[in-house]
């Protein structure tokens, strides 16, 4: 099944050319503020695996708690965030799962920064969850072999 999505007004459309490497829910206070919700739900994929259709998103520099910032790709018309690039890592796109045409096709495989999750958010008992972010030693549990290789390749290649 192809993963397609776009913004609310339909001017920005995209198709993912492969399955996401990982789908995470970030419960940090910064993501809560940025999204106006309890967490950010992201499908992480290589940027070159996004086939942009329609108008190009506007790239908006946004501060982050780490100080490295992120660039959020927003529709220039309706301003919906469709994905972001954290720090200077333009090779990795964190696609907002809620912008997929079928968001239920990407349930989270891991929850991060659960130390700051809202108390009323209940995670499944078998959920892979980390108080902060997962470490390199945790990758074998989170990723299958192919996804782990893609993750490693994405973070060891130079950014644009």
C-alpha cells in the first residue's frame, strides 16, 4: 500500500517511496507546545524517499529545546506542518503521521521522552518506551535489520 498524504487544503501532496524506518511518538514538552497536542506522531524516513507533489512546502526555521532547531515543512497556503528536519539533518524527514491519507497505517513503534508525557496519556503495556530518547544499544529492539541499516546510513551520510 502506498503511503500518501498532504496538507489540509491539498496544495502540498506527497508519497512515501518506502515504508518508514520507525514511527515514533515524542512526548516532550516542546513537541506538545509545537503541535498543540499531547505528542508529535512522526514517521521517520529518508528525505529522498519523499516524492513531493503539488506545491513545494515552505521551510520554516523553528527553535527547539536542544538549541539545534528544526526546519518545519509547512504548506504555504494553509500552514499545516507535513514534516520536519531536526537540527541540520536534512537527510531525515519526520513526516507528521496525521497528514497521511490513512494515518492508522502508521501506529507508533516507539514512544520517546515519556518522562514528560501527559499523565492522562496511557501507553499500551507492551509499548517500547523511553524516558528520554533511545540509545544506540536499544536499536536492535526497535529496528529490524533492514531498518537499522537505513537508520545508520541516514545518520552517517552528510547533510545537504
